[in-house]
C-alpha cells in the first residue's frame, strides 16, 4: 500500500511538472527554422504616443495622468497611413518580417478589440484597424507578421500599476480579471488576424514577482495555433513554452545595456533588436540616426552570432515613416540584394566571432565577413570542417590564396582592397 502511495505521488509530481514543460509541434519547429532563415525584420513602435513625438514612454516620463493621456485617442487621425507603403518599406530594405506594437505599456490597443473600448477602432475618429490592414497586406506580399504585446499596463485598474505585489498579485488590482483580459486579446490577435506568426511579449520585467500565468497564456496561444512563435523580453533564461529568445539592444551574450545579465543563451532561435536612432516610438528631437555601415554591421554581427536582427522605426503620427529612415534603409536594401546570400538562410555561431569579423554558413559554404582590418595580412578561420576547394570574394568572384591546416584555414588578404563595410569571402567545402 505504501509503495502504491509513493508511486501515485511520484506520478503526480511528474505529471504536474509535465504541464509546465512544452514539446513544440513539427509545424512549430518548421516555423522556427523559417524564422531563422529570414534573418532581418522591421520592428515598428506606433501608437497614440506617437502624436507627442517624445517616444512611447511619454505618458510615464512626463507623468501625464491617464485620463489626460486618453485624449490623445480623440486626436488620432493618421491620414497618411498606408499599410502597403510600410510593407514596401520593409521589402525594399531586404526585411522578411514585421513585428509591430499591437498594444504598448500605455494600454491603448492599436487593433479592433472587444475586450476594451480603449482601442484604435472605437476610441479614435479614424475608426480603422491598422493591424488588420497590415496583416492583410503582409499576407499578400509574403511578409511575416508578429505582434508585440505588452504585459505591463499603466492605466487599467485591474493591473493597478504601482501596487505592491503579494502572493503573486497586485493587492489593489484584480489580477484574474487582467489575466483574462490579456487572454481575450491574444485570442483575437491569433484568431482574427490572418497570417500572424509570432507574439513578442514585453513588460514582464516590471513585475518579476507576479504570477503571470505564462503557462496558461502560452498554452492558449499554442492551442489556437501551434506554429505561432512566442518570445518574451523578460531578460531572464528562456521559460517553457517559448520558441525564440530575444536580446534587447545587445548581441546574444553581450550585456552593454545591463538588461541581459540573467539571460544565458539558449538553444532556441535568437533575435536581437535595436532601433534606428535612440528611440523606439517616434521622437521628433532624436537625430542620432545610425549610419548604413552601422546597420549592416549590426545585421552581419547578429547573423554571425546566429541571431536575427529586428531593426526598429517609430513612424510619425500621420502614419508616415520619416524620409531619413527610408533613405538609409534603401541603401541597406541594395546591399542585401547583392550580398543577401551570405545572410539569408545562413546560421552562425559554430565558429566564434574573430578579431576581424564573423562567419556565417550554409551546407558546404562558409562566408567570412571581414568587418575590421585584420591585424595580420591574412585572416584565420579556426576549425573548418571538410576540405576547402574554393575561396573567392563574393563581390566579384576573384580567387583568393588560402592555406588549410588541421586547426583551420588561412585566407591571405594582402593586396586586397577591403570594403569598409564588409568584405565577404566565400569558402566552398566538400
Ligand atoms: C521595452 C519597452 O519598455 C520599450 O518601450 C520598447 O518597447 C522596448 C523594445 O522594450 O524596453 C525595455 C525593456 C526592459 C528594460 C528596459 C527597457 N529593462 O529591463 O530595464
């Protein structure tokens, strides 16, 4: 009898644990591969905050009371919004997917939702659903769509921003009500919007001691569509139910921002996000635009570290993307047209980054991206598998001198005019 009780207890423990473990379906695994192949995505922060031209944190930063901030909805009329233009903007830049803020920390839903009247269709004079227009356009143009979704909400009474957390719940709020609200919205986002392939959660870090019911939330999403990829910007180790891992403003393993200290690199697909200036949402006074070279090298470094690069723009309140961003990204797009084979569909990280740059690869091809002038008149690529039968410059196909040894391959770069952005050397192995 005792033995049976023990067995039952053991079984119970295992099954309880099994609930929080997660086995991705074959179509989810395929979606992860495809996600990694895409490599370059467009991040968009756009909401009623855009009207103030001071970033998406303006309500919090300027301490605008919620009821005053809400008025921004009354003035939201983005007369120049054109989903087609945004999708073409992404395509022109060589991007394969778009991740857009469906709801940010201000709590305003940028999609038509039955879960709250505080949304773009019901609360603005515009009465249109930009998430639907974008989803339809993305589907037409073969661009993947992911939704950013904030767990943090500065305005809802059931969230009770600022409330102490006791037993995993805000004492002044109504946590079950808030969790249910999010579930309703996520159900709408997954079920009603065509072709949505991912959810990018954010805001967890504001309440690390709350019970976010992630098991239920992730379980719900995967039940609605098992191939939807879930990521969470919680800056911690990945949790069961997540399908990719993100790094904000840092390459995997880096921690320049101090955000990523607790997030060791997982085996999941990786994504790193950065913004084109210093702001996520439209900031009228931010002119610190990144250069073409910075963006390309960020993308190449991400690929070399086996990560996607999600590059952010904050469109203006009229719905247009500023011309400075379009100009820069058109040049990036030209570069991708010429050099994309060394980025799209590749993987990285097998051979670690070197002093001179990074290595991406496909079956039987290595791409050495020389981003910095090598210290020696050659580059050394350690631990190359297989015999190298050919080494050429990707730019013009010209042959390069190499020497292969058991510990790696030397490619001689003396006499070469290096490209200040990226000199790509293609090695074919058997
Ligand atoms: C978050 C958002 O707050 C921000 O508005 C933007 O959407 C960005 C992509 O994600 O930014 C963060 C997240 C976490 C920290 C700081 C900024 N953090 O842990 O300190």
